[in-house]
């Protein structure tokens, strides 16, 4: 049994994806948890200790003593005075939560033990700044492989709750420029607007538009955060239950969303009515799509794969939107919605699994079916797409030799179902085999 944990730490929240792979197949479990409020003067230290507690509780609920791999990405930069300090905290958090199997994700895709001497070299911390897009890009790489075959080329776009991040994949290599100069690449991402501050929940409306036409009148827009959430909620594009699950906070009620939309033009929602609020909401969504479509990287063209809460809610620009080259292909990854919204920790856990087991195919990790609702979500999978693994098991059983190595354990993980078995969920939400 191989166990890999992906950990993404934000301000006050920790997002976790656990992948368990064994001869029965693969089971993916997710959790978004509030970091416990602890005493102390150092905010970064409180965040680190609280995240370690939240992670320990999650592992306890899974029945894990520890994971074979725990991969952490540096994402909570705003909690620190410098980017270097944020990387140092991610390093300590990885060590505290992962033990010998701890890894820190680099922007070039490297998984580095938090105590590695390479981290102490001058400027080495640049390799680990804002590395989280590299994790979601790994999900995009595996998805593109299902459409194009080996060494695919295209874009992975993670349109989340606060930002949209684009990662280029060329001939099976994610962000080739990052391999040579991570520091320069990090700046290039900002300059080329690979990072755009448009998301499903918290987008400053004044960065999208300065005026809006409502009921035949052009009105000024007042600076406000969260207008995309209000617009998408008003139009019924946001799943309230999903927002609560992946953010750990209450979602907006439609009436409150209408009030927030009215405040963007300084009027009462009763005066605007349903028609006026509809016009504001649609204008916000159009402006958000155009902002993403107008980013310089869009001119490069290529197949586009989308994940994230914003992608689920419909923020990806259509082919007829200004700025998107004709013929550009768009795909929303075939993921269960909760996994799509947690693509970063999913990619972290996936990369940890592959460090132990070698390449793992998309269909081996992500499949249909969900476990019981609640604090953890379980997605077991057993696709049966590859047939060599059952023969390996049977011949090993006949010879009396060890049945399977750790590496070959996952390489053909989905072959179980060709033996006439399928997955079901037991009472604890864990995957088990039942006669087919």
C-alpha cells in the first residue's frame, strides 16, 4: 500500500488530498480544514503549528499513522514579511507533517526533502516561490496525455476562487523555462499575465470595468471585492455546497448577492429590480471572461485544459470571446467537482505517488463515484483499462514469490476489475472489493 498526501496551506485554511494505492485500486480522499487558532505573537509560527494539527487530525481520521510521501507547496506568502520567509515556513511545515517522506515542491517540478543542503544555497529559495501552479499543471499534463498521447503540448489553466493561473506544457514538459531559471520564470509569469487576479469569488470589480450600463443608464462602478461571487451566485452558476466544501466558509445567499451587486453602483437592489441586477451580473461575468481572454499568453494558442472553482462556474472564455484565437480548444477536465476545485493538492499528492511508483495514468487516479458527504470525500477508482497486472498477481501467487514490487504495484493499478471485481464503499467510506 502506497500513501501520498498533498498539502496546500492558505491563510487560515489547509487543503488536503490523500491518495492511497494498493492492489484493490486507488482511493482519493479530500478535506479542507480551518487552521486551529493558537496563541503566540508570531503569525507564521501559529499558522505552521495549526496546519500541522489540522493535518494530523485528517490522517487520524483516515487511519494513517503517516504518509509515505507528504508534498507541500509554498502558497501562504502573505503571512510573511518576505517570500523567502514563506518558503522557509513551507520547509518547516513539510518536515513537521511528513517526517522522512516530506517533500517541498519546486517551481521546476522537483520534489526536494526539506532538509536538503541544496535549499541552503544562495538564492535557492526562488525555486520554491509560488510553486503551486506546477502541481495543478501535473494534473493537466496527465489529462492532455489522454487526448494527445505521450509528450503532449497545451495549456493547463487553474481558474480558482481568487486567481487564474496558466501553465504551458510543451512536448510533455511542464514550463520548460522554469527548468533553467526559476527566478526569471517567476517574474515572466507576472509580466506575461500567466497569473491574472480573476476568480470565482474574490475579484476586485474595478479592475474589470469602470462603468456599467444598467436599465439604459451608464453608471460608475465603485471598488469592491468579491463581485464575481455575487454575480455568479445571482445567475445560479455557483454550487453553494461546493463553495462551502472547498473554502470552508458559508456561501452567499441569492438575496445577499443581489445586495452586493447593487452596491457596486451605489443603488438599492429594490430600485434596480431583477432586470437591473441581471444586467450588472452578466456585465461582471463578461468582463471577467474578457480579462482572462485578453491575457498575453492567450495569443500563443494551443489546446486549453481548465480546472478550478471558476472553471466549474463558467468563467473560461468561449471561442467567440475577444482575444481567443480561432480554433483554440477548451476542455474542462473530467474530474469530480470537488477534485477540480482542489487541483493543487491533488497534483501534489499525485506527484508524490509518482515519485514512489513511476508514472501513474489519469484514469488510474481519477474515476467515477463519490463517498459519503462530510468532512472527507472519497473517490475510489478501478478502471480496468490495462490487463497485464492480474497476470502478474496470479503468476506470483503460483510461484510463491513476493507478489509485487512497490514500483509495479501502481504501474498497472487498474487491472483488478478484469478479474471480475468492482469497487464499493463500506460504512467507513473506504474502498473495498465486492464480487462483480
